[in-house]
C-alpha cells in the first residue's frame, strides 16, 4: 500500500481512525482534536483503544471489579477534551492516601461506574464525553476482558501486559487470550469507512500492536482502502523495545499484524544532552533515522519533539503539521 492514494469526497468530512493505547494514543488524539473540533470542514475522528492493561489503577479495578481496564480510555478522553476545565482536571485526579483508594484515578472509577450503571461501555464513554465536551469518538477495541501474551525468540512466554512490557525483545509471537475475542462492531465499521488510519506512537508491543491482534480488526484494516501511517516513537523503552531501532519497530508491526504501511512519520529533532543522558541512564535511546525508506515504506522526518517538556514527548502542533503534510503527499 506504499503507493496508496486518498479517494476523497469534497462533500463529506475526512474520516480518520487512530489506534493505540496509553500516552501515545492520547498524544496523537491531542494533536488531531483541533481538526475534529473546528467549525468548518471538521475531520471525523475516531480513537480505538487497546484494553489489555493489567497494571496500576486499571489493573486493580480489573482484578477487584471485573470488566475492561478504564485507564487508557480515561487518558484518551482527557486528551480529546476541547477546553481545559475542572471536570477534565477531575478526570486525571489521583487519590493520595494510605488507604485502598491510594493511586486510583478518579476518572477510572467514574468510567467503570458509568459502565456498571448503563451496562454498556460505549454508552458510558459517550455520556462522559458529552459532559466533558470532547472532539471525536472513542471506543475500546473490545469489551471482552483480554490478556496480552507473548513469546520471545528464546521460547520464554509472558502473560499480562506488565510482563510483556518487561520481556526480552524482539518478540517472536504476540497474541490475546481469549483468542476469539470479538471487537466492537463500531470499531470495525470505523476502519472499513476510514480515509486515513494512524497507528499511534507508544509502547510497541503493549499499545501500538494489540488492537490489531483482534482478527476482525486486522481484516478490517486489510479490507479498508485507507492508507495506514505509523507515527513512530521518539524513544525506545527499557525492557519492551530495548535495542530495537526504527526498522525493527516497523518489522514487528509487519510480522505480528500483517499490516501494510503506506508511510512512517519519524522525529528528526535530537534530544538535549541532559535529557539524552537521563534516558540513556534508564536504558532508552532516541529512535532517529536518516533513511528515506524502511522496508520499502517511505519515511517522512519532521521536528516533533516538544522543547518545553522535561520528558521526550510529541509536540501536538508539530505532530498535527506533520500529519497534514503527509496527508497532502498521500
């Protein structure tokens, strides 16, 4: 699909679907929400969120109360909020105490409570989206509680997102249990009707890839006529992607999901010496490349690093500009 083009209809909005999880998908949605929230020719933006998290507040809620983990959904809802408000601050509030609530996010509890009251995760997200006033739609990839599993090249197996995140890359296999978990119909329809599909940055094996381990979502991407663009990470992660360069990231996506990428968006801004030293001490390295193509896929390099952040993060305005630039080239 490297040569795919966009067959756009000027009378309808551009339909963009972003897949991922964690902070990576939230960063991507934050960059795109201005396009979805503008009054003239807004994009129709849909976020599809992985739900295999078993750590932190989400993992505790999942273990104690059941259902799918709400953390990544809450994080992405906050990113899609059109204006900062007390409500959006409440969504991200974490309890600080010595009791059972310590470490829990209020937004996680609110989402789970709404899902319990309505009996429907889609309705719960829609209700909270309406209160917050968000741009775009958000769906969990599935409402079936799933466990992310992996096997590395030495034959060691890992069960649970936390364990996979601490594995020994590269991974030979990655799958979800139960293997027959069905995605939400809304996610399949969104992908089939998309004009552009974006794979978000973030944890490669535990955020970017897992949505596409659901067979029907993988098939929907294959059947869609939309080009698929990978927004690459800024850094490798200790454990999960230690020692993997950008080519290895792209190869993992191709091997584990059979997804054909049309383009790769990569950062070209080097880290400051102090920030680089801090990441290297923790085992992280920048994902920089001088290649114009990786595995035959065009690489588009842009300055994407937020210079005001104390950690390596995509600047929403720069990422927005990069996506629009690549969209014009496609």
